[in-house]
C-alpha cells in the first residue's frame, strides 16, 4: 500500500512534508501500549489483592474505602498513561516510539497540555461500543484520508511517521535559501536549508520554553555557531543565539 504523504504549512509559511501513519502501525502501537498497561495493572491488582486479603483477615474496617480508592487510581492510570507519555515524550508513547510514529499538531505548532488532555479524553468515545477496542475511532479514521480518529479531528492533531531528526545533532552543511536580512546587514547566500534543517530549527524554537536553561544554552550555542560559520556572520555579539536562530528560521518563508 502506498504511503499517504501530507504537506503542512506552518504559520510562518514554511512547508514540511510528513508521511501519515498507517492504521495498522497505529493499531500495533496501541496494542503494545495496552500490553504495557496490562502488565503494570496486573502487578497493581496483585498488590491490591494481597492488601485486601490482609485487611479482611485481620478484621480491620475500611475495606470498601480502600477498594474504592484502589479502583479510582487504576482508572486514572489507564486514562493518564497516554497523556503522561505523550506530554513527556513530545507526542509519543512507548508503543508509538517502538513503531516509530508520533502525534503532531495539524498546523505544525507545539503540542500543548490542553490539546493532549482533550485528545485523550475522547479516547473513550473511540471505544464505543466495545471498551478496549477502538471500533468507532477506527471507522472514523478509515473514512477520511488523514487517518484521524475523533480526538485528532476535534483538537487538530494527526499521527505521522517519526522522521527521527535529532535535535542535538544539527547538520547545516547543506544548501540554504535566504534573502538579504535587515538584522545581519548583508545579503545572504541564495541557497536553501533542507527540510531536515528547518525541522530541527522549528523543534528547537517550539521546545525552548520546556528545556532547562543549561540544555537550551548548549543547544542554541551549537546551532548558532554552525549558522554563523555557514553564513560567515561576524560581529554579532549584541544578538543572542536564540534571536539569530529565530530570524534565520523566519527568513525561510516559502514563496511560490
């Protein structure tokens, strides 16, 4: 089956191409996540069962209260599993990572916590009429070309093949497309940054607020140094590394 390719245009008018994750791959990732959840829940059930048996054997009060709290915690774990990992791993769960797919925003923006909360709350609707089997979600995904389930449609996300670009290992020894820029006071070369390079810059700019201060300084210094060498930019001590990166990224607005 031929993979579906989608071109997205960011608010800065920069275009990226993504391969839409196939339904079979998404199903495999979901099964892996369910197996991981099942293993953890089985462990919790064993612990909970032993504690309940101990309470009953000792004739202690509070068994029903303990059981209610335990089952509420299990429910929160089942629902929060996807939310926790997709927030921590930037749109991936262990299953998605193994299957090399990722949730992204339909317009290229960073996934925020509210978006992921709503997306995962609607996971229960996907399971209608059979819990654990995303029957309705699968039907909805089949009926539209981007394979998006209900949660994706509501919050504007989709699942794509992870391109595997490493933010920590940028490579700018490539062609660059730039016009003269007011900030640098000189015309820049008329070549083009590759889509990989632009993706790395966008990921960095999207993730900068969630990175530690030290990690951000190290990464931006590395990227800015490579850009300065590539463009032969000098005497820019008054321009911060992150500003330089932002300006170069914005200057790549796509023009037909």
